C-alpha cells in the first residue's frame, strides 16, 4: 500500500497535491473547532479549579463543552450547522459569509484557516512526495496553525498543544533520524532555556514580563523538530518579523505602545520557514560571507 502511494505521488504529483489539498481543507475545518473551543475549555477548567479551591458551590446545570459537544452551531442564533453548510471554504462562499438561519456574519477566519491548511498541505505533498516526513510535517503544520490563531486571539499557547508537539518532535527524530536525536534533545532544552533567560533578564531590567511561558515551550518544541542548529535562524526570523509588524501596527494606531503583542505567530511562521528552507538559508549565508 505504501509503495502504491509512493508510485502515485511520483507519477501524478499534481493529483497527489490535490488530494493533500482536500485533506488540508478537512483538517482546517477541525482546526477551526480547536481554535474556537480550546481556549473556552481551558477557561472553564480554570473556573472549576477556582471553585474547588474556594470551596464554592459548582453549577452542575451547564452542558458538556468539548471538541465534540455540542455539535457545530451558530453562536448568535444557536441554529445547528447542517452538513452541507459545513463544507470547507465552499459553504462560506455559497452562504456569502453569513449564517443560513439568522444571516449573522461568519468570521473570515474560518475560510482563511481552512484554505491556509489546504494550501500548506498541498505544498508539503509537492515538496516531499510520499515520504516518512510528509505525515509528520502535516501534523506539525496543523498544530502551528492552531497555535498561531489561538495566540493571536487570546495570547495563549496551550500546553495541550505545545507539549505534545515537543514530544512528537523528539519521537519523530528518534524513529526517522531526520535530525540526530542528540541535536533534537539539545534543541528542545536550548529553545526553552534561551527564552527563559531572555524573559528573566528583561524582567530584571524593566520589572515587566516580555513574553509568556508558552513561548518558551513553543520554541522548545521547534528545537525538538529542527535541532539546535536552526534555532538561531528561528529566533532571528521571528524577532525581525515581530519587530516589523509591531512597528507597522503602532504607526497604523492598531496597537498602543504598552499593549502586548503575541509572539507565538512569529515563532510558528519562522519555525515553518526553517523546516522547509532553513538549511538552504544557512548555506546561502555561509557562502555569502
């Protein structure tokens, strides 16, 4: 079966990329559920913990709320989303970006996440073909997308995603040897430690917290996937892009100078770029200088 898929990927690369696109659209639809619900689930868990600590009476009338329940529905009118209204991207176009029942606007984030996931999956299929790296890199891409949008919305990088991503990177390199396991372990440790030191140095100098612990864990996870040798590139790219975007937002008055800016999206983007082109960028730099 594996050899058949490898033959299809080699003989019909466009068809294989198209199949990856379709898979990415479906995965993107589920990522929207994670992006919307996971922060709410964490908030509910924190509330329950507070209730337990304060020994307050818990509200037992609330309905179960997780990634599966309740079924997809409009947040405005609570109308259930029918199967034909849940087709990635296409349903958004057919419904003209509005709920089929109450005509409330559907956020653009939904088709953006679905289309982004589909296009990135198609690119990975074209780049790597049917290989042991492909499913792992698709999983990495999906988690990075979820973390990007969650952090942009809530300034949270949930342990539910960052820690499995870290262990997944170590396991992937243990099984495949894409990055030597020692480099992956050192990368995870160095990724966490360098931002931890930066955080405490900044706090000592200014009395303020410059980033969250989720950023440490995300860079540690990227180190587990990429190895320690590409971490300087990830830090450089994410810092440059974050600084440029921050300045643009301030100039456009979209962000005040004192407002925090999530760093996770820039780490995720830099990590993905390093995954695909990192070694090429390093080689170009070394030969250029």
